[in-house]
């Protein structure tokens, strides 16, 4: 599935609910489905700056793609990061860097999150894109070193 196919699927899931309390419940449920993060990755190196709650985001680069795992000490934040992982994990650095994450607007997430959670969401996206830039740089550097 493409990034846009996954986003469309998320939009469809959220559109099944008119009430934002139900959408929050869905977000919490998505957070509960997030696989546990290896305790070795719950360290400051992977803690996202700018989030009110603690969010750890661990990137793994293999076969030209980045795979993310994460955890948070807040249920709604855990749900938010689970959606980002669903959309961006298993993608190339280029795909992650260029992703237009329109599902955030279309689900109403941006307008219904508190300002601090909204800032946290932006910090998570920024961190995922920074990891993509770093992995792409290292990949290109290794190629030029081999040449």
C-alpha cells in the first residue's frame, strides 16, 4: 500500500465517528495496538523534544527503508505516534521526506488536539523526517566512499 492509501484508510476509520470523544477512543485503541518498544530504546537518545508527554521514537534502517518503533507515557500520544508509524514506517528516506501527511487535517486531528499535543505531533513528524534525512545522507555518503 502507498502512503496515500494508508492515509485514506485512516481517514475512513475516523470518518465512521461523528463525535470527537469516539475518535479519541479510536486513537487510544490504536495506541494500545502499538507493539511494545524494546526497553533498551527507552533512553534519552530517542526521546522527542517538544512533546509534553514522553515519546520515544526508535528508527531502524535496513534494506533502504526506515522502520520506526515508538512508545509514549500518554495514551492519546501513543495513538498519534502509532498512526504516524503506520503511514511512514517501512518507507524509503525519500518517501518520508516528501510525504504530505494530509490525514492529520482530514481526520480533524490538528484542530481537535490541545495546543501542547499539536506541538508534540509536529515534533514527531519533524523527528521522523530528520531521521530520513540523516539515513539518506549516510546512504549517499557510503556510496560515494565506495566509489
